[in-house]
C-alpha cells in the first residue's frame, strides 16, 4: 500500500492511526503502521508526542472518506514541514504586520459602555504585553492608523523570529485570525484560552450584535473562528508538552 499523500481526499483505506517514535527523536503519524507523508513527500513528523496525538485524533476521527477540511492540525503541520525559508519570512512579516496595526490598540470614543468594555479587556492585554513581553504599544482612538514606536515593532519581529517553525506557523495563523499579534501571543502564552481570545477579537462585533441583533452569517463565521482558535490553543499547549517517551 502506498503511503498517503495528505493533499488527496480519498476513501479511507486505513483502520488504525497511531503515534510512532522517529529515529531522530521526533514522533511520526502512522496509518496501519506506515508513515503518513506531507504533500511534498516528507514524513509527517512532530516535535512532541502531544502534538502528534492531536493530529492522530484527526485521522482517527475520519469516516469512510478522508476529508482534509476537517483536519486543520494535519494541514498546519504539513505546511510547517514543507515550508521554506521564504515561507518563514512571510510568517514573520504576518505577525509584524498585525502587531503594527493591532486591533486592540484602536479604542472607540463612545458609547461609554463599549469604551469601558474595551478598556477592561484590551487595556488588560496591552498591560500584559508591556509587562510580560516587554512590548509597549500605543493606544489610539477611531480607525485612523497610529504608528507604533520603532522599538515596539522591532520587539514584535524579535518575538516572531525567536519562535521555532511549529510555533511561528501557529502565531501567524492566530494573528491573522484575531487581527492582533498581542492576542495571538497571549494565546500562545496561556494568558488567554481560545474562547477568551476570540471574545477579545470580536468584542466590537459582539457589542454591535447586542445593540442591533445577531446576523446569521456573522454568527456562523464566529462559530468557525472559535473552532479555529480552539485548534490553535491545543497546538500551542501540545508544543509546550515535554516529549514523553
């Protein structure tokens, strides 16, 4: 039997998905004892057992057809393994870009209830970023862009560059999802869980829904975003787990 190319959506041909130990100390995804591979043919190998188990759970949960759309961790891992130096630079730029225009730096001027909510949630995150990450960011009002200090922009870039490939890929994905590098970094650090991170990112939208009612399309989009955030939270936690043998 040929090893599975994860690009393909095909009838499920394996009965068992499991974690195997690689010769290099990593952990591999095994389908009936044979290695699953990335789109470019590399073994689907992970740095921690917890991350491998997260991905194995996606394979095990497949029905008669392997549907990659329901396997976000598998797709993210494949992208990391097959990534190039150019991909890494692009991911660093993504984190830097969202840090330079971070959602949580743009406060409303009114109404008072919204401003108080932003101050409570976003203000606390900005204070955390300053204290825990040495990342002071300038608050503004309205939607007009306000440049951040050059030292802060350099710090955002440094935080992204010091991340390993698996962490950086998730940071870039999280920053894009939330519109905020700070929320992404807070999720990675465990300062926020997935639900809290998504609530912070959708704070303005949630307030508007409270005033004017829920739009079904927006509600469906929020559900999908929460599901993506939950995968990213599990990804970060799995990377922080010691590679138990």
